[in-house]
C-alpha cells in the first residue's frame, strides 16, 4: 500500500514543484502543463488516499502539491471584477477556422448573434477568405487579412475603421495586427494571435518565439485575442499577463472553460482574449462553431473614455 500511495502522490508533487518554480522544461512538459487543472484534482485524490492509508509523509507531500496546484487553478473560477472603464464597449470575438474548414453560415450566424465590433480569425486560408469574406463584410466592413494555405493565415475584421498594423510571422504562422478607431475616437491596437503549436519535440522554440513576439502591455491600448496555443499555466502567458494584460475568462470566473478540442475531453483553455489592464471586462463566453476543433471565445470589454 505504501508503494501505491507514493506512485499516486509523487508525480503530482513533481508537477506542482515545476509549475511553481518559474522554470519551464521542454517537450513533453510544455503540452502536458496545459492539463494542470486536471492534475490539481488528481493531486487532491492522492491526498485523500494518503490520509486514509495513514501515510503521514505522503499525506504532507500530497497536501503541499494540492495547495500549490489548487492555488494556481482555483482563482480562474472566481470572478474578480477589476477596474470599470467609463468609455464605450468593445465586443471581441476570436475563432480558429481549422485550416479554413469552419462552416461559413455558422460563423456568419455567430457574428449576427454576438454582434462583435472586432473579429480575429486564425487558420484563414485563401479559399476560406474567398468563401467567408463577402459574408463577414456585411456586418464587419473593415478588414486586414493575411491568408495562407494550411494553418498559418489570420485576419482582423471590424465594424469600425481599421488601419493595418505590423504582421508578425514566425515559423510560417502569421499574426495579423491592426489599429481600430472606436466610437468617440479611442484607438485600440488589436492582434489576431496564433503562434505555432508545441505539439511535438522541436516545436518549442517556434512556439516560444511566437508568444515572445507579441507586444507587451503599456503605451497604446491593446487587445490580443485568438489561439495562443497556451494556457494560463504556461510561462509565456504568465509573462504577457504580468506586463499589464488581463485574461477576460479569468476576470469573469470562466477561466476553466475549455476551448480545445471542441468535440472531446479532456479539453484545455488555449484560446483567450487578453485586454489591457486599463480596460474593463464585462462579459466572457465560449461558443460552438461547426467545422472546427476550436470553440470561439467572445468578450465584452469597456474602453477608457477618450480625453481631450
């Protein structure tokens, strides 16, 4: 029984130690750490097993692991409010199209229902742009598009005027940027986020560079939204947040809502809306979209009022 208890407890104690250490090993840890919310639950089960078997040392180790992992994960399920900006609302929708295969009519219906001011698309192919563009421009007449075959294309569509911004491209993945002029004159930089995925050995440098290339908070108001291929347990995401962004799902208590894969469990939250900390976050939701493996994410933000 003693060996069984340690077999259950030890792996999640190691998981907790790495997660709180500030060190991020290479593959397979990078994809594995995305499942930290599940690890926290299993660590709690290990604590219960150690307590019931009266293995004091194992119980203390399991308790430390459970507290560490639970402390990292639990706040995502609790709304924390934050600043309330007094300017206009900015409705943000982001969707990964899965090689451009997402259903055009379903995406149009989602746009009609949610009425986003800005839509960020990932995995936009030339064929998808031809198929989706006319439908989207009915509600979102302004666009900055950078399609590409495969998974590397992206775009920004908006209800209000857009000016093209820098295009970030690393490892064949394009992250389109633009400056949106909101009602009242407030300007907001927006980026359709999609670094390459760290799904196999050797992809970590590309993935890490894609996250590091994203602009840090500060200066102009900015929103980053899309498929980050990272959860709040990855150092790259934690660094972005520390620079002055807030994750809309985390702020509203929906930080544990899985966004990928759409059709099976266990799922993880790798699609996000990050808002400048000077913005308010009023609403967040995860939605369905036919033809893709990602669930679109939607947030209602409030902007600081433009000052004379």
